[in-house]
């Protein structure tokens, strides 16, 4: 299988799931500007929307949209509860919440085009994070077991330093980030994407180019 990705983008979520499950996956980087892949392909032919992730199966079929991809990958494993278990519906509920209420508005904060309303967007995100903070009463979103929803939330919250959102005001979310960042397979994924920690012992990771642009000096993550 091939996973089309950008380092530290939402494609990190299915990457983490592949690592957790021990799946054989080939990472294919996509240039954001040219839409050419590291293998010389026209990514717009693979995914006409142009964004990542996309998962190409061994038979050539392509699956897009992160929440769908992670559920496909995790089917039949402990990372996605079985059909009939209410926890499966809870995981799906969190996937929907994260993609609509966190992922999309967070991405808008990276865009100068929306700078005039960044304050309003950030206020909405803060309300959602406050709600989520009250829900995290166990190690992970739905209890003691790590699921596909936890991987997705970790990836989105990892962008917080770049959009002026300080998770320290939400202790449960800060603790969640530390727990997920400490998982061996998560750290393998971070290392494979050559992501670096913002500071020693930190739980936020970014490509070197991002760290340099903010005057930060990161250290490559090690599993």
C-alpha cells in the first residue's frame, strides 16, 4: 500500500495507524505547490481534490479522506471496536467531531486569506477544546484503549503551537498529548516523517523548516 502524505499533516493519522498495526506501507510525499509526488506522479490524477491523505491499495484502488482511511485500515483490530459495540459509534462520533470542529477550522488559521477572522475562528476552536477537555477522563477518548480517533486528535492538537493555541489551559488535553506522544509506534511514525520536537522532552513535533521559520531549534524525535 502507498500512503500519500505531507510531513506532520493530517496524513500522519493513518501513518500512525499503519505503524500501530504493523502494516507494510510506502510513504509517498506530495509537493503542496506542484502536486507532484516524490515518485514523479501527478497527484491530481490520484486525488482530484489535491489534498492528503490518499491510500492506494495493492490493486490500485484509491481511498481518500482520513477518517475513512483509518477505519478501513483498523477494521478487525483493537483500534476500531467491532460492529454492534457502542464504543465503535463513539469512535466514529469523535472522528466526525475532530474533522468538522477542529481539523477544518485549525487549517484556516494557517491561511493568511482568513487572517481577518482568525480571532473568531480561534474562539470557536477554544470552545470545542474546552468541551473536549471535560470529556477526556480516561487515558484515551473512549476509555483505556487507544483507537483511530486518538491518533487523529493527536495530529490535530499537534498543530496548536503554530496557530497560537496554548493547550496548557486544558490539562486533560495536555496529558493526552503526552501519553500519545510516548507510544512507541507513534514515535516511529514521527521519526519516519523526520519530525522534530519543539523542545527537549516536548510533545509537539514539526518539520525542520517550520521550526526554523519560527526561530526554534528542534531535535529529531527518537523512538
